[in-house]
């Protein structure tokens, strides 16, 4: 008997004990009708071949392990960044359970949202009653300052009209007539979570700015975009802008609501962009998006009201941060202070110290379009080669932007861009053309296991490592964090490769 | 007669207090779902009296933050997803398959991507044109591509997401056609998320599809005996089905099918040939047991492998269905594990005795784990189900003490208030409930996923269960919440 109270074995060890191993072998041999081992090996080898790669890349209908989620997730995330705001997702209720779980698993934090719980009858008659009752219940129970309504694909397919429903709910006094209920249609069968983010931002800002008489001031709006590192990044953003003395408003600031303290109190809402600040943000002279693909429609709205706009691709690393700060300086008229120049110098110093371990390393990078762009750019700054860049939710236009970026550096030569491809495509690509390192999210661990390419987790979602999102990846300070994560992986790998006593340990060096 | 739990009366006023926050219409609806376990009247059994007054399995109230999921979650996420040598297509937009990808820890052996596919996300990734023009053609092509790229997959299931039923696709016709084309079982499942009121209908629909599309399959050759049983309704979360299987094998039974944790298509097809179906999760798989009883003559019985009291009782009850050899072996096995049980209790009971627990889980565990806590000397202050039916609440009466707070389809608001007022020593629920509870300074264990631990079934699992409850409750972090300069304030 393997188990004991003294040393309790859980699943990580228990099933590798002889009793269990034998039991599982017996099950396989007798009852499973399993494929014989040689045939499994043959197919396994085939899945890593060029032949398989060609067939795999020729897929037209099947999608396997895509690195993207659906629109409402982005909408819920965007809404969570406004003061006292509850997301109300109109449609089937299971979706909301999924978004909440997904966000909680990444942030290790509460994620609140409600559903209008539509079922078969609503599929036939529409979900008006659900909206009317639902808004009243949410308002009474959770005392929000704003309710942001988005939709699941069920409500979209049957064609529920949010604007009309919300007006009718107000007529029926579900919520006070002047209560803020912005909305966004967020069909899951169009785009991905980054578009849901965009639509909800446009919905919220459009709601606040609808009848505003704009009086331009010197303030700058910053829209962070959908970002798993938002907690660390928004705080870093604030720190840099404060150091510059810029007057600014972060539109959708989730840094507090996804990082509440443990002190005995559950805060359903915390921090966030104040609603009056969101209203006044119409007066800003400019709106700067940190992620172009999260804000395409929102920036159109900003332009329409008369603001200047600028969009970045998740500014990270030296050049990314430089460009961002220069633009902010240009828009605000404020100089970049020496303190930030010093930080820049320290990041460059660290990169110089470690360049020997990074120069010429090859990478596969996947994630949302803006992240992949930024990551590839930073990798090239370290002398690395972003050999394969993939975004399941990347468009043709993104591919062109990526190709232009890669063409701008000798380290981008020969690198390939994969728009609209999934992680099973990436498996074939890396099985045939392996890289030294893989940068992505937790789902990448399957590729790491299958292909032996070390994974560096740097983008949403990260379920199997804790708290990294509390540290920034933006700015020069964030650049240091990213640099250290890459270096740790490189150096750990070097130790592993040289770490077998008496066999491979000739180069098991103390100083590297 | 004194109530079993001293604060039973407080619970009644607590319910009134919580309901006061609702608008009238919602208040009336929610009142029927909240109760305390009643007394056992003379001449009645615990089954009919205690928890039979709670209304269940009805629509959730809109806008209240129900914790429930949907039919797709019940079918793909629970019943079908763990069947390892099949490819399960999340048919529709990308989200449903994405959020449920690799999240239930249904353990399995095999070569992932080659002969096993549990931790995959296969989807047809619907775009607007698929909604407008229908997705049947795309589904056909998807099946062909799966067959080409994953040749060792034994069968394919089509897990419908919301749009499928709304746009009028005929997935049954596609399944029949493609079965002819590729010669593999294809199971069309109508588990659109808007059907029914919770995951529960998804379980039922999934069971019906096993009945209609799988049970007539060829099965595989194996040496049948009089001791063949199936484990039904164990999803092998953290390896639960394995720490159960080992006990059943030790008492001399052969587990020919494991439904659906670590299952293969053949195991499902072979199931009607067994002598007895042993069902753990009654809520999600009783339907297929009843079907096999009526149509294949396979009797079924419920068992409970949480905690030593229920494990021993269950082993004896199972053995009683067989001959003396098995009965003797059951006693030997119970005796064999008794020293482990004694050691576990000696180590952990003093650290857990008298601790108060609140539970809120799916359709089985809110009652099934109660005795495991009792074995450790712990007390259940409240329990409730996301998606139980009346028969589950009846069965709950056997487990809980009078005065226990009972909540059906609890809302975020209610659960928070209940926890705040009762201040239990431990809450066992899901990921969405975990962090709010911990912020309040109350230890928590996820009781769907075993909080990434497990197994909790069987004797081996009980040791892990005891360890985990101890580490949750007795971690020093709970003493650090108050800053010293705030304590006196």
C-alpha cells in the first residue's frame, strides 16, 4: 500500500506507484481496445513530419487549440475597469460562469458579472423580460454605480436589441432613468476577445460622450487594452506618466479590482476609472491606445469627437517604450524626466550584461496581435530572432505590420508570420523547424512537453504560474522583468543540459 | 426535541434577512430555494422529511449572479469530455471550448494528440457566415479533417453550442452521413447552452446520446466474468476513478468500463455486458443506468467513496450483491486499510475536530462528502447544490443534521451573506467562490477540481482529503490579515 498518513501521496506521485501502474496497464491491455504501441509511435512520429505539417496547414474547417477567446470576455474585462461597474451579459448563463472562472484562474482574484439567464422560452420570445427583471435584481443586490451590458451569441443570433430593451427596462423602473447602462453587442462569432474589449469601450465612452459639448483641455486619455498583466502594467504606466507630470486618464483601469487585498473584506468593486472622469475624458486633447487591435472602433469614436489619437502595439522593451514616451511628450508638451532616462539606461545596461546568452537565440512567439508585435520587437533588440510569430486572432493587416517590423532589423530576416493559425499548426511548424524558446501563455505547456522547447509565460492566460501579472512588462522597469524571465529560462536550460553528474556536467559552471 | 445544530434557529432569520434585499418578484422566487433541514417527524424517514421542501431544478433568476453553468458544460465539460479516445468538437463559436479547455482535470493515460485527446480544444470556430448560411457543410469538412489528422481517434462527438439549435442546422443528418463515409461512430449532441436551466439537462442529453449513438456499437473482445462491473459517474478528477477502481479490484471485481473518466469508446460500448453498474455521481448519470437496467437487465446501485465510513459501508453493500468470496475479500480490504484510516485520523482529527464547514457544489458532493467531514470530526453548517433535483434533496436528508442551512442555486449575494454571518472555518465550493471567500479571511477548498489536488475518492484519497482540509484551515496566512496598527482601532 503506497499511501500513508506520514507522507501523503497525491496524484503527482500516487499513480506512479507500482500498484497503480500495474492496474492501469491491466486496464489498457484488457478493456480499452487501445491502439498497439508501435502504431501509436508511428503516428506520433508522423505528426512531427513535413508531410503532416503540409496536411495540417491545409486545414480549412477544423480549428485545434486556438489562442483566442470570444468577444464577451473582453467586454467583461473592459467594464471591470470602471468604478463600481457590474457586467451584465445578456443571453445564456453558462457563458458568464465561463468568463468569471477564466478571469479568476488567471488573476487569482474574484471576477464578478451577472447573466440575464435566458433559456428556451427567451429563445422563442426574446429576452426582454430577462433584461427587465435582471437589471432590477442586479441594481438591488449588487448596488453598482454602472451596469455595462454585453451579449452572448445566443442573444445575438435571435437578434435582441439592447438599446430598445434597456430603454424599456428603464420605463419599467428596473433602474432609475438617469442610471448609466452603457451597452455593446459582442457576438462571439465575430472577431475575438480583443474586439469585445473594443466594442465595450466604445459602448461606454459613446454613452458618456453622446451629448457632451467638448471643451478641449491638455489631458490625455490612455486605453490599456486587454492585458493579463494589466495589474502591474497600469501601475507602471501611472508611475511613468506621474514622473513626467502629464495630466491623463486611464480609461478602464482594472489594476485595483484584479488585485484587492486580503484584509477580511471582499471588495466586489475596487478602484477603476471614475465615472465622472470617463465623462470628462471627452475633453482630452488626445487618446492614446496601448493596443491598436483592442481599440480600432474606440479610436474612431475618439477621432469623431475631435481628439487626436495614437495607437501602439503593447509598448514593451527599449524602442517600444521610447516611442511611447516620445509620443506622450509630444502630445503633452512635457519633457521626459531624467529619472526615466536613468531607468532606460539601466535596462540597456542589463541587456548589455547578458547579451552573450541572448544573441542569436531563436523564438516562437504567439498571443494577441499587439503582444506578438511587441515581443518580437523586444526579442530583436536583444539580438534574438523571432523565427515564428503567430496570432490566431491576427488579420492580414497585422501580418503586413509584422513583416514590416521584421524587415526593419537583420534579426528579423527569414522570420515567418502566421496570422489566423492555431497552436496545433504551431506544433507542426515547431516540430519541423524548431526554435530555442517559445513565448506565450499557459496553453503553450503542451508544446513544451511535446517538443522540448522551453516555454516562457508572458501573456494571458497564465493559469499554472502565480502572480506574474502583478509585475509590469511595460516600461523600462517592465522590460527588466521580461528580460529576467527570458534569461532565467535560458540559464535554467543551460544548467539542465549540463547537469547530469559524471555525464554532461563538464560545463556545469558556477558563474555564467 | 433539540435541534442537531445549535444555531439552526439563527439560520431561519438569516434567510429572511438575505431575502429582504431582493425586489419583490425575485424575493418570492428565491424564498423557495432557501431552507433549513427540518426535524424528522414520527413515522417518517429522514429521506422524506429533512430537505424535501427546497424547490430545485427550475430557472435561475436573471441578474442575480447564479453560479450555474449550462447544458454544454454538462455534456462536453462533464460527461463527454473525459472520453479519451474520442475527439469532441465544440461546435459553434470559439469561446465555449476555450473556457472549458483542460479545466476539469479528468485524468487519463495515453499519448495526447495521437490516441488520446482530453486536453484538446477542437472547435468549428463559427464566423458570421456560418451563422447566416448554416454550419453543416463546415461540420462535414471538420470531421474529414479530424479523420485525416487524428487517424487513431475512435469516434467523434459534436457538442452543440447555442447557435446550432437556433439556426436550424441538422447535425444528426451530418453524423449519419459521415459515419457512413469514415466508418467511425459520430455522436451529435444537442446540448446548446440555452436548453434547460443548468448543467443538469446537458448531463441528461449526453446520457441520451450515449444510449442512442453508442450502446449499440461493436465493443471489444474481453474475457467476461460474473464479477464484471462498471464505474458510472466518476470523471476521474485528480484520479478519483483510479483510487476507486483499485479498491473494487482488490475485493475481486473487474471494472470493465469507467464512465467517463479515463474511458474509451470500447468501454462505453461494452458496458451493457457487465453484471452491475456502480454509480457515484447519481445526478449526472442515473439516466443511463436506468436505461441499461430496463433494456439490458443490468442492475445498478449508488455508492459513496468519500471518507472511511462511507467507503466501508459501500464496499460491504457492493459485495453483498456478489458471493461470499467477494464479501470476505471486502472485509479483508476494509481491515487492510483500517491502519491507514487510524493513522490519518490520529494525525488530522485533532487539528480539524469541531471545525464548521459550508459547502456549495454541483449535484452530488453537497451530500456525498458530508460524512467524510464527519469522519474528521467536522460539522456541516450549510450545504447546497447548483443543479440538484428533488431526488437529490431527498437523498440529502440522510446526510445532514437538523438545522443545517440548505440553499439551492444560491446567488453570489446570498452565499456571501451566509458566509459572512455564519463565518465557518472552511468553505468548499468552486473557483468563482474561492477568492471572495478567502478575502473575507475564511479558508477555502475548491470542491469541483479538488483545488488541483486529489484524488479524494477511496482510502488513498481520504488521506489526501484530510491533508488538504488541514492545510487550508491551519495555514498561518489567515492570522496575518490585520495590520498591527489597525488591530486596536
